[in-house]
C-alpha cells in the first residue's frame, strides 16, 4: 500500500482543532486508547476469575515487561517506516488478538497461561505502537500547531482513562469477560478506517535529506547520540525522567497509602484522584485551545517547581478538602509540564529521529518510573507519608535545577502560527 503525501496547505491557516485531518487522527487515537482501557479491565478481571489477586499482578506485569524491553526497538521501526503504517499494523494485530481471546473465552474458561501470553503479545505490539504515535504528529500538521496537537493528544489520553473503565465494567456486567474483550477489539477496529483516511504531510527538504538506515543497532545508537548531543532535547528528556521518577510514585502508590494513613476512606481517595485528573485534563485543554504559551521553557520550569511543591506538601494537608485542592494544583501543573515538554521535543526534533526520541521518553515512563513504586511503598511503611512525599518532591525539583541550568531550555519557545510554512 503506497502512502500518499501532500503539503496540506490548509494547515497553514486552519488551527489543528478545526483541521478535519487532525480530528480524524485524534478520533482514531481516542477510540484505540479507550479500547486499551477496556482491554486492561477485561484482562485483570479474567485473571482474577481464573486464579486470584497474585495472578492479576503477574498477568499485568507480563504486559509491561516486553513493552519496556522492546520500546527502543519500536522507536527504530517508527523511524525506518511510515509511522502511520506501523500504527495501522499494530492496531490491526491488537484487534485480532483481542477478538480471538474474546471468542476463546466465550467457549471456555480462560487458562492463566493464555492470559499471560495475550499480555506478552499486547505489550510487544504496544512497543511498536507508542513510538509510532509520537512520530506521526509532524506529518499530519505544521510546526506551529504541534503544541495544540500535543494538548489534544493529552486530553484524549485523560478522557480515555475516564471513559474506558466504566465501559469495560458495564460490558463485564452485561456479558462477562468475553463481552468486554469484544468491546475492546471493536473500539480498536474503529480506529483503522479513520487512520486510513488520514493524509500524511510531506516534510519537504527534510524528507529528501532523510539518512539511509543502517543496521537496527546502528540506528538505535545514532538516535541515542542524537538525544545526548541535542542542546534542547537532551535536557528535556532528563527533566522528564526525573519528574516521572520523583512524582509518579507518590501519585500512583503514595496517594493510596496517604489516604489509608489519614482514614479518609475510599471516597476520599476517589476525590483526590479525580481532582488530580481534572487538573491534568484542564491543562491539556488549555494547550489544545490556546495552541501556544509564551516563554515555554521558563513556564515549564515554573510549573514543575509548583508540581514539586504541591506533591511535597500534600501529605501535610490537615483536611481532605485541602488535599483535594492541592491534588488539583499538582494535576494542573504536571499536565502543563508534560504537555510543554512533549510539545518542545516534538517541535525541536528532526522527524527522522522522532520515533527513537519518543521511545526513550516513553521508556522512562513504562520502564523507569514504575521502579519507584515499591520504594515509595516501603518508605511510607517505615517513615510515614509526610517525609516520603517531601523527599520525592525534593528529588523531582532536581529537574527544575537542570532545566534552569540549560540555556536552551530557559530560552525555549514554541513555534507560533506566523512561523508556519507550507
């Protein structure tokens, strides 16, 4: 199948949130993400029915392992081939695997080894899907719209996290695991015709200058050298990694233990998590609507400092109401940090390296950041929530120091609409 490329001249004047081409991609991406969320609900419940709580953790970890191990290789694939083709292929494979599992579960009780095998395959395919998604935006819109597309993509991720679990739960309640897997597969299948209709933008001279690929190992090492030597991308990748390591453990593990320590109950935890998610969604919506923020590098540093301060002090909140407010502030700030970090990287990266750059960024999230989970849990068990939250906030603030120490980050700006070229 040949890939039609066009200059997409209307993108020079049409904002991304009004561009039909971008909206088709966003709809496909959202459907795929919701399908992912429903799949994870179905997988966890199927594992619980097949064995027990310990096996649920085993099955979910099985999917994370190949995702982390193969992510860098997925970046090489995304840069060697048309990222849209990679997304189409991985989505089609995920759809077939999920629907096959749904058919099997409808006929017999799923064995644990089958669920582990499915999780391994799904994780391996995800390692191709995620870098390709990161490499696609520069080929469907123009540089001045990348910040807006990043905000729209972040908002889509937040909405899918909100919508997916209830849809999965409803399908489980009506028809059991087979129905939930079927719904997940159909949602992913919905993305395929939409992706086929997305037009790919020619990158002009940069397409002609695209280096000839070497071996996979050479391409991977070349991508890592590119990140290390880039004055802006290198520091931003490090800042993002430190932010994830310092803050994600307190959000995903620490909040549960803080809630138990204070005796706020399940509803209290729900309020805190919902407030954090609402703040993050609001920041994504802000960038999606505005499309540009001034002094992006300094704003990233300032909002990261706010995130660190909020995460460090939330465990000191004397009341649930104050904790909920602080969670919203942290969510809003973290959302701005993540969106600006991704938008600046997308804008600065040579598109021929963007798949590998995305794979490194995502590896810090799916490979490195989860390493903090047991450390945070064990530390809270020994010292309590307050000192651990404070220590994590201080550690994450090292990212602020690195950002401000980089002249490229301090002076980084997002491309504006007036800078677009057809």
